[in-house]
RNA sequence: AGGGGCGUAGCUCAGUGGUAGAGCAGCGGCCUUUUAAGCCGAAGGUCGUGGGUUCGAUCCCCACCGCCCCUACCA
C-alpha cells in the first residue's frame, strides 16, 4: 500500500508509531461524547463569556482536525463534524506532558476526541479548553488545500469523500437531496400512497424506450436486463388493488452521459387509480410549489442566472408550444389546426427546416419515414423544448410517441399525457394510463415491428394479461429526482447531485494502486 | 461519435523555445488567546503519456490517455 504524496504518507505512518509509543492505540474502538459539534455550536451560540466562566460545563466532543495552529507550548485547532466546526485550545500546563506530546503528533485530517470546558477567546469565539485529548484515527494522507478547497472537478467526482470534507457547498447539495426525497414521500404518504419495491432485474426491458444493460443469472441461465423503468410492474400493482402506489429507486439506461444524463439515475414513479392526467397536473402544481417552499424557502428559485417561479405553471399543449415558439423569421406561424391535419406536421417541419438551415439554427433531422405524431414530437424538441425555462406543463403528446398513454376521446391522434419542463429540462412525465389490453397489445406489436435499437424486441405478454384482469382508470407519473435536485440546489450538472457519478475507471498509476492490500 | 477547451509540486495556481516558480500542506527551529497565525531555514517536479520538428521542447506539431463544455444519441 502506497499513495501519493509518498513522503507525507510515510511521515504520518511514523507519527502513528510515535503515538503508539506514548501508550495509545493506533485505531481505538470507542470514544464517549457528550455533545456533537453541531450541538455545541447551536446551543451555546449566544452564551456570553461570563456565563460560560460562571457555569463551567464539561463537554466531550469528537471531530476531524481541519485547522491547526501550534505555538510552542499551546495551540489551537478546529474540529469539524457534520459540516460544523468548533475551536479547541490545548495548553501544555493543562493537558500535561504526554497530552501535549500527542497534540504535537497530530496532523490536519486526524480524528480526535477532547474533554474540556467551554470558554470564549479574546475574539469571542466559542472554544473548548482541552483537559484531555483522545486520539481516534490517523489521516495518512493530507487534506486538500484549506483555503481554496478542492476545485478539480475530476477529483471532486472520483474522490467525493474529499469533496465532502473540503467543500461546504457540495455537502449541502447531498444534504438537500435526501430532504427532497423525504418531502416527496411525505407528500405521497399523506395522500394514502403505499411505497413498494419492484424488480431491478427484468426478463424483458419495458416501460420506456432505451437501450438496457444486460446481465446474466447463472442458475436460471437467463439474461436479465437492469430495469429502464419500473412502470409496467407498478401498473401490475394497480391491477392488484394497490390503488395508490409509488416507488423511488434507480433506473439504468445504456445511453450517453451528459450534464443531464447518468447511466443510473433515480426516479420517483407513482400511480393513482380513479384519476386522470388533469388531476395529476393539478397535483403537480401543488407538489412543486410546496417542495420549492420547503426546500429553498421560496417558490421562486434561483437557477443559474434565472429565477424559476414554481408558484405558477404555464400550461401548453405540444401543438400550442410549437405555435408559440415558432420563430417569426421563419414566416407565418402554423396553426394548431394545421398541426392536427394529416400530413401537416411534416409540411410544417419542412417549412421550419428550410428557414433553420438558411439561418444556421438547429433543424429537425429525421431518419427514415415518420408519422404525423413523430414529426410533431421532433419539431417540438427541435424548436421549442429549450425555450421552456419557466415551469411549464406541456400536454397532449402525439399517440405515436406515447405507447403507454390513453388517447384523448375527442382526438385519438394525441394522448392524455403531459411532461413538466423547467430550465429546458424534462423533469416529469405523466399520463392517463392506457388500460385497454387490446389497444395496448396493438401498440406493443407496432413497436416491435418498427424495430430499432431502443424498441422492445418482444411483447410483454404478462403485462397484457394483467390488463385483461382489469386495470381501473389510472393516472401515473415519473419524476426525475436527480434533475429535480439540480433545480433546487442550483447545480448545473447531474454529476453535482449524484454522489458517485459514472466516470471512466481511473487508470492505475502503478500496478499496486487500486488493489486491496 | 464530431467540435472546442484543459492537464505544471499532495492541493490551489503562475510561467517560459535555453531542463521550472508562488501560496497552502509537509519537514527542522522559535513562539502559552491563535484563527487564511507569524517569523527563520531546508526540502519537494518524468511540466498527462508516446512520437516528431529543433543545436535544444514543459512551451511548436502529431497521436494516445483522462477530465470539462457544446453538438449528436437519450420518446
């Protein structure tokens, strides 16, 4: 075992031996503390010096040394724990010869416990006057730079433990993330939802269109797919009488990696029987407003250089969004009627493309022949999606690109489906669930027939069988937790909200590194 | 996959066609209320890797590796 910086590593190993020579264990098994650093920092934040002197309080507290100032026969240090800090003051007269020898052998990064009394220094900082030091663990490697912290993004992702020690902001993100999940659970639990766990390994990938990861079960001798969505299993549960059900867990998609995509990402999916997509839209407005308020303190949330107002959502049908964001330079905007007409979406896209190519704007490139609905979806993504910065509910998605959603009764070319867009990102996707087994089978077979890398290769017949047992009218939705966390923590990349984002494995700098000792 | 950018001490960063510097961390010394402690001293580098151009390359060129951003892919 040997890591850079070698010299400091060896230096610190020697110090650990010297600490043992003082009669202390290298890796002691316990330390009984009376208060956490956070406890002390909050409980005595306002307590005046005179009070501390008059009512001597003995405290026992532990933490990691993050600053160290040794001055001959006394010294100061800061201990950090749970993101909070407290100063300690160590005086040779008080801790004794052996205690002070130990103090001199400590390094930045070491864990110690102290016993002592609280006081305030000349500058009025709350400080523990240490009477006894307990060595707890040695840091054999140095901490990142104390003032600038750790800024190298690669190191921050690869060695997140250092990022969490050194960068307060990063720590806050990963404290906020579970709070968001907690609030989501609270919101759903309060509405009678039941949380479940469905399989992560599927015999057939389904519930979304994406390339799956494949693995193999030896005993059964079958290939299994890491799930790309829990959707079909959760809907089986609504058939089984779980009228309100949700799952928060990982999905895996074998696709590109970007600031908005990680191969594994966390999704909330929930299903509510006897509701439709309109009910979910209303519920979402309430959910997002409440969430923003609880997490950030306001319904208006700063993200990058914009203020996102979760207090009011714009609602647009997909066709309306195309009309609204049609660039005036491309000629007269199409009407919703034209977009609904047979052959209309293709003609309009071609009109848009003619302008986009001449203007150097992104144009809608299609591979192969597309249906009206596919043209509509493609055109929307090309020219409108990134314009949806303020929270927007986009609804009525073409049936051709929504194989699991129920059609609109008065216009079967579109479905009762919506997505929520914020900051140009897709955050949520919900719809009235298609519960007609014959129509569902027809759509599944159409997908399989169409082929393509992301299309299912096989129809999930058990799911059709479940629908044949009768699924009540149900509305369901998925919310991307990672992207939601990005919004509420002002994080520009999904890697900033995932503790250990997927990176290419680190090449070992020497053959020994990276192997267990 | 394509385009752009970056890679210098453990960390944060300067820098130059003539083999490299600062701050922090580390080491030795002084220092009993400091707090980005201070002062004195010494040390630390295959300038991502491999080729090429050149009398000479960390710098210019090419390839590769890694990371970041944009585009593509991702209903």
